[in-house]
C-alpha cells in the first residue's frame, strides 16, 4: 500500500475544504507527520452576514488519503 505525500495531502485537504465551505481560496499552512497520519493546517475565508472572516482548520489524513478528523474555528 502506497503512502501519500505531503503534496497529495495538501491537494486532498484543499479540495475537501473548497467543497465543504463552497469557497475558492484555501491557504495551507503546514503539513506535519503524526504517527501514521498527516495533519494539515491552514485558513480559509468565510462570509458571515456580509462580513468576511478567517477560519482556521486542522484536518487529519490517513496514509491512504482518507480524512479522519476535521476541526474548524474562527480566528
């Protein structure tokens, strides 16, 4: 079984956040290895009642490219 690269994890997370939040711009900050998982962090803009806010996220991806955990919070 092949292990995904950091670039693969970035692409998977970027596409996931774009679809989940219905946005175009996703900024990936870091990709770190934690055991068998890659932890991807970054930010994306969201619109709340006509105001744009930054939302930070942390998404855990397993070695097969499956998303195992997501967390989003406002900055």
